[in-house]
């Protein structure tokens, strides 16, 4: 998070404040440069009795962003499944 340059500019640093995980959910709380917090849960819809869902490789991603410093911020989110650069 925040490693690559965009037009020669590095994005603000992101710090993981906490994480919580279960068999179906991983939730990360992130702090972006002390200005914005992000709640990032990854949810896997797996149930013990549904073989079809167990065979599908997939996760739902949800991101909630809130201002920490009370100011208004512009936020851009990029998600990628391969991690490759285009």
C-alpha cells in the first residue's frame, strides 16, 4: 500500500493499526498519514454445507473511509487481483 510512484509522486504512507480474522473474514484497520482511517474487510463466502461456494476462489472486498483530522479528503482506491502493472 502506497509503494509505487504515480507521475513521480509517492502516495502517503499507510500504517496497519489493527487486524482481526476468522475463518470467513479478515479485517484490517489502516491509518493513512494520520489523516484518514480505512476499515478494510475481506470476506470469503464459505459455508460448510455448500460445496460449490467452497470450490470458488473469491473474496469480497469492502472499504470504508473516514476522516481522522476532521478535514475533507479526496480518496482513490485501486484494487487488483494479479498485482501486475499494466
